[in-house]
């Protein structure tokens, strides 16, 4: 071990487990790539004000968890704690919304940073696959995103997850509700910090996990009773579309989520095998965000799915992904001349698209065959001086153990034929 370790709250992805992460990222994004979403990549850091305004000063993410810093040039930046604000910023900057082609549908995959108290499923560096559909108000778009996330989890083999669904209202009805809720909360017996929260972000108090708070919330006004007709109709349509698609969900009036920008549809995917960090993904509609960061009105909806927690959910359900061996052919030379010839053949095989690896380091037959086994290769190509004198190499089938002499010039075609 070296004197250095991964920073607190982080971990390294290393083979063979890292292959599962890649496969999960691939699976989470596959339904998006199949549904008209284009890939977007934004920087790992942004102007700190983008998150302060976009995600919200009153959120834990901005007030407590952000890695904010000042550069030598005096710029105030922050490592991105989430993806939506950056993606919207990029879409506005590139005028994607002006092409007359709304909604702008984008997907992304990357690292996010939050200075959280680390525990299982909660890290300071984590990974998300996300999707945003910008510029259109249409309940079918909200439904599409929920259906695509559901498809992604199912394709991975997950079953023990649930979809929680709520509507947070819009700029007409939410303020009325907010005031009613504040009136109720101000009369409760709450600690200093929670009192402050009542004033800046009262909906979050509903989300408080402590039983002494939850006990007092019985009888609190519920947003459902304050939704305006337009929000109600919108929400009913989202629900009807999900039901028609055969996607089961649970209405959860207490689902408010930790970000300020959500309006109307909000949802979370929770997994029942994960303990306290049960949210594997979440998202919702954010009709006001564009204006909050200085853009035009652009009603939008999106989600982010946590890659780390999806991997934990797979473990919790005992699902192992069927990840094919990355190496198809492993070449083992016996002697100097064979080394030169086989190394050339390896390059040819690779050029022909056959995943091939080579026994480097001039090791003996036994050690090299062990590596061949470990690589998962279907065939091993072995050659010594005698084989080469006859113009041959030996191709060994690692499953059946059968071995066959193949002329050097025929090797690529023979291997391709066997693998086809
Ligand atoms: P959020 O932006 O908080 O809604 O996060 C979306 C998803 O990202 C969550 O449902 C989690 O799966 C994942 N996630 C958020 N924060 C963390 C974290 N600190 N560690 C691991 N995964 C996280």
C-alpha cells in the first residue's frame, strides 16, 4: 500500500467490479439513446452562482454540501453537485432552444460532488446518468421520462423498486399553499434550524425524517388540496399515461425533494433493499429554472439516476450482470522468435476486430496459461519453434480443451470463423 488513500467519502472503481459500473451506465442510458435524446457533456465545475441561483440557496446541496472555491484568477467556482443547472445553462448558451425544435432532449453521464457525511450509498464523489427535456410543457414528456427510467431499471433485472409520484403545483397555487403550510408550521414546537427552514423552504419540513417532527405534522395542510385546476389536470394526465403504459407508481404527497427548482411533477425511484439511502433516482418538472438563471421561460422536465446506488441495488437483489469476457483470444509465445511472430499476429487480430491479449514479460508456459484462463479468452494461440518451422500456430479451445494446428496465414480467418 502507498501512503496515499482515496479521499474520505470516495472510492475507486477497479477491475473486475468496474465492468459492472460501465454496464450499468450503459443500461441506464440505453432507453434514452433509443428515444431521441442527444448526448451532452458539460464541465465538472461551473460559476458558483449558477448553482446558488439554480439549485437554490436554501437547499442543503448549496448551503452545506458544495465544493466551492476561488481560483488564482479570482473566479468563484464550484464542483458540480448535480447536472440539471449545468445542462440548462449549456443549452441556453448554445441557443439549442431557438432551433424551433422543442423539446430539446439531452442525456448525460458523469461525476458529481457533494460534501456529505459519507455512509453506504452516500458518497462525496458519485456518478449519475441524467436526462433533461427542455422547452415543452406536455404531460406525455413527464410520463416518457418516468417510463424510460423504469425500463432502464427493469432491463438491468431490478424488481424491488417503487416509483413515488407527486405534484408540487406551479407558481399560481404553490405560493398559496406555502403560506398555509407556514401558518401551520409556525405553531409547532421546532428547533432553531427547522424554524429557519419554515421561513425559507417550508415544504422541506414535510420531508424531515425525525419522528418528533413527523408526529407534529398530522393535520398539516396538504398540497393536493391546494393544487389549481391546471396542475390537477396535468397531474391526472401524467398518471393516466403511466397507467396506460403499465408502469405502477405510488402517490406520495410528502415527496418534495431537496432542490428548489421543481414544479408540478416530481418523482423518485426508491429501492427497498438499500436501507436509509434508498433513492436510486429522481427528478421532476422545473418550469421556472430557466428564468431563475436568466433565460426565457422554458418549461422542462428531467431526472438523474444514481449509478453507485443502482449497483448497490443490484447487489441487494442478488442480480449479477452477464458481462461477456473482454478478451476473445490470448496469445502465448514460447521463445524469442515465436514472440515476434505472435506479437505481429496479435496486431493483425486486433485490426480485424478480434479482442486479443498477449502474454507479456517472457513468462513460462504455465504462468502464461494461467493468465490466459483469467482473461476469460475463448481461444489461446500458442506457438513454439517447432510449430513455426512448420508454418503453424496451435489454437486451443479453452472450453473443450481441444487443440488444432492452424497455418499462420489462415489464423485471422479461422479465429473469426470460430467466434462468429
Ligand atoms: P438528487 O439530485 O439528489 O435527486 O440525486 C439523484 C440521484 O443521485 C439519487 O437518487 C441518488 O441515487 C444519487 N445520489 C445523490 N447524491 C448521492 C451521493 N451523495 N452518493 C451517491 N449517490 C447519490
